[in-house]
């Protein structure tokens, strides 16, 4: 599809993991030339196979792009990608817009915005609502915030990789909305696991439980997305790795504490995510909280069930 699409200019991409790789795939399909960088050779090779132009550094990406998307896993990775020896700031021209799609603290993003502004660069705070699987299906929503003119100039880029984009206002508003969304994701993911374990203890077929509950009032998007992983008792490939999501949890917790806002359900859920890491599920999807609850419930092995078809 990408080879037949009308070319629409260059988009830079720094970070080609689960989310970033999906963005690049959809941008290529929408007709954009995408130049990208990732420290992982495997990620770069996959990027090349979809027709992307691999660059040697974030600076090299910035040299060829007036608009970049960054999707990075940690504050350290972000610091290196933006301000390292061969970082974005070293290669970008004045007027370049950076669509920052990672989930990071407000303080970190604001600090980066000010540093980039000194060189005439525009940083937009644009976190994503959706899992890796949703990104692959172009079923994500962007919470965009920052300079409205810079956002407007690149609206077609957002349309290229996301199902929907909301311009939410001043810089940082997008991150605040992301924290609210992920608070709900954290709770709903655990509630899905809790429901699946209760059903299994009651002797219900996990596949039947998923099919019936997902179609009723008790469902949630997290039940629909992560329920199949729980039915299978396999949490790979990850939509979001538990170890990476812990960073998001810590950011939300600190944000709520700073505001002195009670978050009882969120707070009660945190020990189960910590337990998942301690039990070795860090590289698996966050659906692995299901394994934590199964262990506490005395369930062994994988869930025993079958996938049931509609009408059975």
C-alpha cells in the first residue's frame, strides 16, 4: 500500500519499538517517507522492511525532517535522544516540530520544552491512549497539547498514525489527561484479571467468560484487549511490558500525591503490579497481574478452557 500511495513528505521517527514501530507502519501506508532511528538493530531492521529510511542517530533523523515523532521508554532514553552527543537538538533546524508521544512526568517534558525553545524548536506534548495492539490496528487516540499553530501545521501527520486526535490546550494538558486515562487502565486491567480468576475458581470456562462478559455491561476496553491473554494464560507478545508500565504507574502516583488527591482504587491496585515484577513477569504484558491473582487463588498451570463461538 505504501509503495502505491502518493508521497507526502518526510516524517522523522525516534523510537521504533512497539508503539513507534506501529506509528511508522501507518505513516508509510499513508504515503509519508519516514526516516527513523532506534538503538535496537532488530527494530531498525523491521523498520527497513516496511520501507523506512534508517538513520545513524537522532541527529541524523532531525537533519532530514521538519516534523519528528518521539516514542521513548524512559527519562534516560529521552535525555539521550534529545540532548545526547548525536541527539535531536544537535541536528534539528529552527522551526522543527517534535511530537513527543511518550508518557513522562510533566516536569521532565516542560524542562525539555524550554531547552528546545532556545533553539527555535517546538515541542508538542502528545501522549497516546491505547495499547501496542491498538497502535498496530491504528486504534489509538492522541491527546495533543502545546503550540496550536505547530499542531495545525502537522495535522495530517497525526491523522496518518492515529484513529483520533484531540487538541487539548496548553502544553502539559495532554499529559494530565494521559495520567487520568492510565489511572483507569491500571484499575480496569486488574479488575479484568480479578473477574477472570473468580470465574475460573467457580469452574467456568475462561473462553466462555470472555465472550459473554465482553459483550455485556460489565465489560471494559481493557477486558476486551487483555481478556484473550488471560484466557490463554500467556502474556506474550506484550501490548505493554509490565516493567515499562511501572514507570507510568510511578508517574501517576506522584502526580496524585502532589495534588493531594485520593485515589483509593488505583492505590490498592499497585501491590499487584509490583508482585508481577517480583515474580518475573517484567517482560510480559501487564495482563500478567492475572498470573499473580491465579497464584494467590491457588490455581496452577494455565487456564483450562476453549474459545467459544458466538451462538454456541
